[in-house]
C-alpha cells in the first residue's frame, strides 16, 4: 500500500509540474502575442480573436489534451501558434490617411484659390487653422514620371483639406519597426488602439500643407519647410516639425511632399534629351521649386506675405535648402534660409550630392538590374517594382539647369539667392548612424587611417588620441559627425561671410529623456512642439524651446533672430563662434575647428570669392 501511495504521489506531483509548466508557457506566449499585436498596430479584431484563441486552447488543454502524450500536446501548441499567425494576417493594420489634426474644433471658412475652393480644420484649441492635402502639381505618374512637375489644373467643388496626402513613394518598414524606434530612440511610445493603421504611400504625392493662425490675418511671414530622410524617405505630418507651434507665434508654415529616391533623382541621357530645359536627375528639387512658386501665387489667400518667405529644412531637407540657395530656378522665391544638420556647400559634399557623370552611371546600372533598355520601359513598370532603387538614387545632381555647378563654386562666384541664413548642428549627430557600428580601441586607428589616408590620418589621430574603448568610441562619433554633418556648416558660414550674408550658427547640446542631441533632436524645440504632458522634458526644456522658437520666429520675420527677452546672438564673424542651446543659452567656440583645418586641406577649400 505504501508503494502505491508513493507512486500516486509522484504521479500527482508530475501532473502539477506539468500544469505549472503549461501555465507558465501559456502566460509567456500570451505576453508575446499581445506585444506583437500592439507593436504591430494590429486591429481590435486581432485582440478579440487572440483572447478567444487563448481561451479555446486552455479548454482544449484541460480536456482533449489532458491525458495526451507529449507529442500530441506539442502538436496542439504548434497549431496554437499557426492559428495566431492567421490572426495576425486577418488583423493586419489597414491603410488610413492621417488626419490634419488629432482633435478638431471644427471646419474653417472656405478659402478661394484660382485652382478651386477649399476648407481646412481648426486645432483642438481653435487657435490654428490646418489645411492638408492641397495639390500643387499634377500627379507625376505614367508619362509624367521622370519629368519636370506641371502645375495642377484645379478641382471641382470644395476640397476638404482635412487629411494629409500619402507620403512619397518609398520602401515601407513593418509597423513594429516604427514602434521599436519610438521605444528605443524617442522613449515616448504609448499603448493605444487608436493608431492601429498604416499611413498611405503613393507616387501621387505632390501635395502641400498649411498651418496658419486662426481668423482673418494678412501679411504674415511664411516658413516653407522641406522634410528630411536622406532623399529616400520621410513625410510631412511628423509631430516634431508640425507647423502648429510656430502658427501660435504668428507664422504661416507650409510643408509638402516631393519625389524621393529613383522617382526624384534618377538621371538618364534620354531624359535629358527629351526635356525642354535639358534637365535630369533633380525632379525632387524641381518639386520643391514648384511648391515655392505655388506659395508665391497662393499664400496671400491664407493671410501670408509672398514677399517674406523663409525656406527651411532638416538633414536631407537642409541639404536641399543649401542647394536651392544657388539654383537660378529658385531665385526670388524666398528671402532667408534655415538649415538644420546638413548642407551641400563643401567643395566635396559629404552626402546627397553627385556629378552628372556619376548619376548617368548609376542610372545605367539601374536599368540593367531592372532588365529594361529604355526610359519608356522604365516608366511602364509599376512603382512597387522600382521603389527598391531608392538607395541608389538619393543624390542631387549637377545637371547644368537646376544646379549649373556645385554650390561651392557658385558661392565662390558670388552667386546666391538668400539674404540671411540661420543654421547649425547637434552634439551627437552621428549617434543613430553608428548605433551598430561604433569604434573600439582595437579598430579605431585602422578606421581613421582608412578614411583620411596619409599624411592626414596621423594628424587626425594626434588631434583625437584614444587609449580606452570609451575614448575610441567618443572620438569616432565626433569625427563621423564632423565629416558627415558639421563641416559643411563651417564651409557655408565662411561662404556667407565672403558674400556679405548675415549667418547665425547654433550648436544644440541639450540632453533630455528622448532623442537628446542626436540627429533631429533639436526640431521639437525649434518648432515649439514639446507635448504639454510629456515627462521626457523638464521645465528648462520648455524654456529652452521657448527661446529657440522665438529666435526662429524673429529670424523668419526680419532676418535677425535677436529680441529683447533673448540673450544676444551675434552673426558670424569667421572666428567660429556659435550660439549653444543646451543647459544654458550662450555663445561659445564651435567644436572640431582643428579637424576642419585638416579637411580644408583635403578638399581644397578656399575662403572668399573669385
């Protein structure tokens, strides 16, 4: 009897352990399932079906599979996983246009334009009017692919400009990638069932958006913003550079979509031959010029002053801004410029730029990869079939028309379109780009010598010695920032001085709970869009944003950022002084000046005009 009792006890304990293991495994699986549903932005249907699936599996495990062997229980669990995969497919987030305002206080009055009438929406506080999805050019599809943009013919009835148009054609990451970016980079991810959709993407994307102070206004200064994204990604509705913050300060803000990647920067001899102007490779820049012309013709209807336009951009958008400063096609379309974290003004631009020969060679290889021989065949392919060439074609081109020469060469000749400039860069520009490729003591010297060659490599190592992994990591990050982002600003500043252009330069160093001073980290401050309830920013962050936005507003209004309530910001005198926006707002000497001297030698930079 004792033996039977001990055997029964062991069997009972085994069943308890088995059940405990099942509960732990099921709880872990449920946690993973719900995380995937949330991060992947799946619809409410997915959540409901997943709850039903878990309940059904529990019942199955406690009944049919209760006495089954391990093999059958394993097959049951495998079926459980397969059904969940089916649920993911069923509940995949739908495509949905992004609303002009998350919460609206109503519809605006009708605005009358030559192309037609339209209405926008009021923001929740009723202080800003937002008009989105206004076409400024014909859809660049079919025969208009790889051609200069053409003015939009107009529309019938009253256009409801209350949703953003699709982002320009680009490769799409899975929704979970965006969620992880918000968690790892921005630290501001919020669990919600109100964002379970994907934003649309389309080749038909030449639309613009306007934020203006509510009510009857006139002759207000205008800011036109070009979004970044390496000329291969990006969209106009991103919160950090929303125009709402500046609109509260009396500025009308315009942004827009423009062609990206192969759609915006593909070059070919046949395209050059068919163009009436002989251009090719700069369709994205031509879109930007068309948007600026639209502003000249129409912004007065929204209360803006077409004679007081500032052109602004960040990253690749800033590179475009600096290029348009020397484009003859952009002359007279803006007065001042703002460029954040990039220019193409160095003798050899670090990114986003190439010669016509390089562009033609890249275009030839693209046709070979896509197995087409003519431009007509390339136009006939669906957008989805060629979008993967984005990474090959995200460079402006010296085409002889939009850009007759490099901006460096134009500034040397005294050619420019802007009368004042405000620009700058961040402390940790390189952080997101070397996140998975940081240096250590073992590879540091090799990296430097491979990049700079001799005798410059040895000189850079003398400037940036490293004896620990941490020093190597920090030095490589600084050098990468200088080469890819900040050196161009130093070139542009000196080119401005040589041409008598007031140039105000900033250096953003503020650390916070979100992006800190990474690439694009300054935007939420400059555009006045720090969320009211966010704990990622403290009292000083909000005060810093107020000061930065007021500098910005003053510059947009008059070309001078200074105001009575702000620390004095001196225009550049060539000494390398910058205005630091960090734990304090103060003037200091820019970083990397000694490295810039070496780079001047490498690239042959010459100050002054010819």
